[in-house]
């Protein structure tokens, strides 16, 4: 089946057959080899001895053809060697490994999913494509054993109960995951078995969240909505929304909120769905699957500080620029208890907001006790995206 290379494109990679797309010298070498091969082959097949050639010359003719065949075989070996070198150069330039689908430990389902499928009617006149190529995260190659386990199942049967396995793959950058041909396992959500205040909607903190502040960094929904958002708040996006309480409060205001979540040690997605809300199973490393300028409000909770004090500047920039992309002009960005105990993180975030040109409606920096009982510095802010021309 050949090797399959991974092309990075907006956080995902596409598996395609190897193409001649490397350095110019390699292209010239391969082009020369192909032309030379064709010339030798043409000479070999078109060659015919002249009439009335003495018998002792036939041996010489066969010897010549044999030499040409050896040369053709040698050239074909050189082409194969050049293709392997080209693949190595491509891997070195792109900075990641490639998956060889011919290896025996690759499940058949993974091979079938990743192999390109040619369009039955040939080239599409609108898009120009001739085949359908499946998308998976380029980092999946680093977790090929886990990916192979994920794609090992009974076709048309019940999918394995492996949400923890999918979470491991996503947390390692293997996102989006490949599709599977198995039936999702039906499981009943037992709220009583879910521990923590997040799942206690009666006596826990969630029952008063966004309605009653616990500190100066906690803003209330009514005061945030009173700040505006030209055109009103109808649809929003909650990044790292935990149990979906923000979406539930906004539903009472006739606003629809999409909540990103991952099942980290608990069934957050099922819990949010059980509340009649919209969970989006997505990590913060993935490009948000929405068009530009669509949301009236984006709330970024403490899930935004993935990496904590080790959050790299480039990581934060890619994330915040994507947040800016989906927020409409005049919309509100609510930073809700963003961990910024590291001065560099706070400075980088402030610089990004200045680059965006957001208007500051609220900006509060204060200390707060975290889950481990230690005091950290948090930032809460409400910002408004400007109209750019």
C-alpha cells in the first residue's frame, strides 16, 4: 500500500500517497531517471535486427538486449532508492514521522480509513479534487500503538468502552480521531456516582454559580450582559465549561451556548447533555470548528490556562487568535478567572489584548485559593471586540 505521509493543515494532517514535492535537485534526478528509463525501454522494444544478418551476429544482439535490460533494472532500483531518500528528506523538513500502512501491526480498519478513495466520476469540477482523503491529527503517528488499539474492534458490533483511550489520544495531539464502523455503547448516566461540587446542582457551588460571587474575580451574568454586546446576546461559546452551568444560566436568558468539554475522569459530556445543553468534545489544541465572526459572547474559564505557568507564548497566541476569529465585532470576551500567577503569562495576555484592540469593560486581578489550598493570582475581564475595517 506504500507509505503515507502526514501533511499539516490547521491543526490536522492529511494522509496522502507520497508525491514528488521535495527539493529541486531530487526532482531533476528522478525526472532524468524516468526519461532515461523510457529511452532504454523504447530502444529495447523497438530494436529489430536488419535482414540477412549472419547467424554469428544473433548472439551479439541478444547480449546487447540483455545489457539494456540490466541497465533498466539498475535504473529502476535507483528510482526506488531516490523515492526512499525523498521520503526521508520530506520527513526531515516537515518535522514528523510517516506511517507505513504496509506494516503488519496496522489494523485493517485504520488502513481502509486512511487510504484515499478515488471519486467514481473522476475530477470534481468545483473543487478540482480527484480523491477523498481522510483527516486525522498529525501527532497520531507518535501514538500509533494507542491508535491501533482504538481502531481494533468488531465491524458492525458494539464499540469498546474506551473513552479513556480516546482522551489519551486527544491529549497527545491525535485529533481529530479517525471514524469507526461500530455501534456506540449505550450507558446510563448515574449522577449519584459523580463526585465533586461540579455535579451537585442542589447543594454544591454550581447551584449559586454566576448568581452569587465568592470573590471579586467572580462576575455575575446579569452584570456582564448589562455591559452590552451590540446587537444582543443570542449565541455563545464556553471554553472549558466544566458541567455546563454557564450554558444553563444563559439558556434562562434565551441564549444558546456551545460548551467545550473533555471527559477527564468523569462523564462531563453526558452530564451536560443530560441538562439539555450542547457539549462539544474538543480539546483546546484543536482549531474551533466554526466560521468567522459568529458568536455574540465567548467565555473562557479556567480551562483556558491549560499548561498553567508553563503555557508558552506561541500556544497562548494561537488559542487567542482563534477565539478572536469566531467572536463577532461588538461581541464580548469574558475571561473568567484566568490563572496568571506567572508574570510572563499576564504580560503576554495583556499584549495580545492590546494587539486585538479590545475595549476593557471590566478588569480585575486578585488572589484566590485554588483546589490544592494554595493562593494564586487570577485575572477576570470583560472585553469587547472592535469593528475592524
